């Protein structure tokens, strides 16, 4: 029954909006796949071709031909990646950004027209149903498990040790980072445990079905009126529940309430999932620089978010926050 319903839904959905046929409905020269690539480049401006291929599940040969076409049309530039000369860094040109912006505008208009024909009282049902479909069919959704919302709470005894273990284990498994990263996390956590101001600094543990699955810290930076988001991590087994977004949003809300005027963080460009969470929260890339850490050549990134706070800092003096760290 489920197979039949899914196939029926797929046919209905495809016929309804034509899979957003960009060349016909949106009056652009781009196919749907080309538009997806331009969209990804516009929202993740520092992307390697290999990352695009994985993110969008595109055949390597197809993507290579597409990028060559874009380069000929002066939509993108290609150059060796700073972190690995064997990889290609793809970036939009000013002409490419204009094309992506036009695509976004026309896509918004097309969907707006579609939604405009739906009675207002039915739109909530529609978006709830779509959200449910995405959550259930995501690859990282726990199949067969009843969905329970994640909860955030303050750390309890034992949680800070778990924070070190979780960070070290996740980044060793996913990126092969060595014990240097675990030592760095331990230093940051120890500093928080021994000397933090509860009015200006805080940490949160995310729980799902009673199990610890993520954490984040809001700490003082060495710049005046600036908070630093640190040690954001989500257990891969718990992804797909919006936990990373919850942690970041909570951290930002606390920083605003504490009177900070801006929030900063440091991460690495290979952490695509975390980067997208930061971008959606409003963070902007301020600077990036290659470095060798944790046993690998990486590209570190500084991100910044204006909090639009009007209240001054609590004491006007911000002690050093310690070693810069990764925030994925």
C-alpha cells in the first residue's frame, strides 16, 4: 500500500509543478539540475566539485560537463582547492550570482502563485504534511522509531566529560581528526567548568528519547561585547531532527539576552552541514585561512553575526576565551 501511494504521489506532484521546469515555466536557459547547482553555489560560496557531486547526487561526468559549460558562459570560476590541489574549488562569478539570484526570484514567484490558489486555512495543513514527508524520508531519519522532539537542558554532572568524548569521536569518525582536537576540546571545556560567568556564558545538552545527542556553548570572546559560539556537535545518529538548528538558535537567543552585540565562531570549510546551519541563522563569512591542524590540511573560517543589541556588555571587560576551536 505504501509503495502504491508514494508512486501515485510522485506522479501527481511531478505533473502538478512539472518538477519546476526552469527552461519553460521560469523562462530561463537552465535545466532543473543546472539550477540546483547554481543554487548550491549561491548558498555555499566556497564549494569543491567533489562536495557538489555528493551533495546533489550528480554523476561525475555530468557535473564536469555542466561546470565546463558554466565556465564558458562566465558563470563560474574553477581553480585548485586550497586544502587539496587534486580537488577543484568552484565559485560563482558576479554574472553567476546574478543568474542565481534571478532563478531564486522567479522560483519564489512560481511557488507563490501555486500557494496563492490554496485557501488560507489549508496552507498550514499543506506545509505540515510536506514537513512530515521530509522528516520521515530523510536518509538520516531513524526508521521505524516514533518521532519525539528533542529537548535542551543545562549540563549535569558527567555531561562535560561526555561533551569531550562526543566531539572527539564524531570528528575522528567523520574526518579522521587526531587527538589534537580532543585535547583542544578538553581545554575549552575545562576552562568553562572552572571559571565561567553564569550571567554571560552558558552551555546546553540536547537529549532525544532521554539520550544525549548534542551540545553547544556560548562563551565570552576577547572582543568587547562579543559572544563566541563553541563546540557545536550533533551525534550523526540523531541528525534529521533539527537539533543543530535548535542549539544554535538557543545560543543566539541567550547571547542577545545577555547583552552581547555580536556573536562569532570559528569552523572549517569541510563541515558543510554546520555551515548551512550558521548561514540560515544569519551568520556571514568574515575570513578564511588555510591551516594544518588535527592531522590534516584544513581551511579555517571565521563567521560573524550582528545581534542588533542595544544594551551594553555587563561589565565592559571580556577576558580571553582561550584557544580558537572548531564549531561543527
